[in-house]
């Protein structure tokens, strides 16, 4: 009720660890309320937690520390934040996909996630990343201009193309895979409309000077 909302929105530090009763509904409610002063969120060892979504970017505007370690049921993580600086996702055996768009992220820990298949990270500040224990990685995309090859540690069991030096295109969208095709289709349609408009104009495109 109203009292619960007032309590949650006034929190600066939330720690609910090793609870089998915490489910996806709680972080969903918390992110929706978006406590303006929340700095630190720890949900370690919550076995019933399966998804964690921090979105849109404006949600929880001061949250700088997030720890979801040892959540055995956690399968999917999506983070969009300009305030997050530390994200801990260690020892989440069910974690398959992590999409992290946090421009000020300085520390990302994903140790012991041997079922992690997809990892996408956008950060302007991340300088080191250890993926050695993520032995099932199939897709890695890193848009981190400060992360250089010598500080990127990849597993050796598979040939992963993302082990190349990180690319640094502009960050357009965390969900670019989902919307890329739509964007291309819209661009194609705009070009068709422009060409159609040009062909229907009453003015000629080129004027030739008449000889006297």
C-alpha cells in the first residue's frame, strides 16, 4: 500500500540476501517506483529470482552499486543506467544473457557463469573485464572505448570473434538487435517516399540554357 511505497522510495540501501521468497515482482516494483535516493541494491543468493530489468535509463537515478551474485535461478539481466558504476553477477549458474548499457560502469564481475551465452556491454569507463570462467560464451559485443585487449581476458575453449579489440561505434540502443531490422525497413521506406516525391515534382531537375 501507500506506506510500503513510502518506505521503498525513501531507501538509500536495500539488502535482501539469501531469500528463497524474493521473486521477480519485487525488483519490478522497485524499479517502477524508482527510489530517487537509492544508492546500493544487493539481492545476493535469491534463488527464485529469474529476471532483473533496470530500465528505462532514468529509473533509480542514483543507483551506483548492484549485486545479484549467487542467484541460482537468474536467467536474464538487462541494465540501462547512467549512474551504475559497479555490477556484480558472480556465480549465477542459470544466467544465459546479460545486456548492460551503463555508460559510467567501472567494474563488472561475471565470474563463475559457465552457462552465460550472450554478453553485450556498453560503457565509457570500463577498463578491465575477466571472462575466463564464462566458458559457454557464444556472443560477445563490447562497446567500451577504454577497454583494451591486454585487459580483456577471454576463455580459451571456444573461438569467439568478440575476442578481437573492442569496437567503439556510438551507443544507439541497448536493444539494437531487436530494432535494427525495423530501422532498416523504415529507412528504406523513407528513401522510396523521397524518390517518389522527387519523381512527382512539376519542376525539372536540370535547367539548360537556351542558345540565342
